[in-house]
C-alpha cells in the first residue's frame, strides 16, 4: 500500500512539474447513461487557462442545459482547477481521471480530440 501511494504521489509530482505544451486538448468517455462525459482543456504558457466539463448525448445536446445543478457543479470544478492548477484539489473522480489523461497528452504536446 505504501508503494502504491508513493507511486501515485510521484506520478502527480511529475505531471505537476512537467511543461505543458500550448494547445487545445479534449477527451470524451462514454458512461453508463445515454451521455458521454467530456473535458476540454486550453493550455497556454505552461498553464491551463480554460476548461469545459460537461456531458452530451448522441445528438450533441449538453447535459448542463437541462440540469442546473450539474451545470453549477461543473463550473465550480472547472474554475477551481484553473485557479489552483492542482488536480488533487478536485473531488470529482470523473473530472480528475479525464484531466489527468489530458495533462499527460499536454506534456507530450499531443493536441487533439481523444476517446477514452
């Protein structure tokens, strides 16, 4: 267990100190519902300057348009991450998973749209 915690801390430290390449990065993950969760990051000057976190159905309709509670939580989560630049400050596990995936892509300069 201690080794696992050590490797997780090491991994997040490496991500935190790696240089992020400028660009737009997005990932989409189908969940158990009719919606796919997605995150879009905009990186500039080694910082995440913008985040969109939402869900969309097969027709492209955003979940946040019909669910104000989710919309508000999504905005709070996105703004908190942009202001702190610390993914460990975020409690939403879906957001953390998708952002960590995109941060790895940003460290390698692999811009684009990804599926997970």
